[in-house]
C-alpha cells in the first residue's frame, strides 16, 4: 500500500469530530452514533450528546438496536484506545456501514463539543447491580 492508498483508506474508515458534527447537524437522521466504551459507569459519566451507549462487551447481544439503514459512527476513549476499531470491524463484517470517530471522547471534549453528563440523568445507578 502506498501513501495515497493509506490516506484514502484512512479517510474512508474514519470521521473527524468536526466533520461528524457538521454532517450530523445537516442530516441528523443519516447517522447513528454509538459510545462503545467498556468499563464501569462511574468512569463513563460523560458521553457525546445524543450518542447511544452500547459497550463493546454488550454489542453482540444488542445488534437489534443498531439500524442497518444508517451510517454508524463508533467511538471509544481516545487515540490510544482500539475498542472502536474492533467494533467497527465487527459491524462491517455484518453488513453495517461504519466509521470510527477519530480521537474518541477525549478529542470531542477537548474541542468543547456538546456532551451529556449522565450523572444528571437517571442512566447511572448508585448500585453496582451485584
């Protein structure tokens, strides 16, 4: 693979936070954003506004929640995390159209784009569920 092929493949497989925000605001029904981060709820209190929370470890059991007629955008923690790439590969193998949001939630927060604080909602329980 030469440099041009690499960069074209990278652009085909990823979307920047700026591009996603612009495209989703113009065509909100075209995209389905998924927060695929694993880990306990208390470390995932912030999420991208309007993201669907489907952790990688629950993905196989929750495929019915993911529409096949939309472009799926997945994200995880940051540039060092490969969870979103693993999920993207898994979904692509099943016929979904998928891109990874570059930089994950860390880049999104750094750019001060809209987030949701789950501690302000009823999404996080005080109980561990044990």
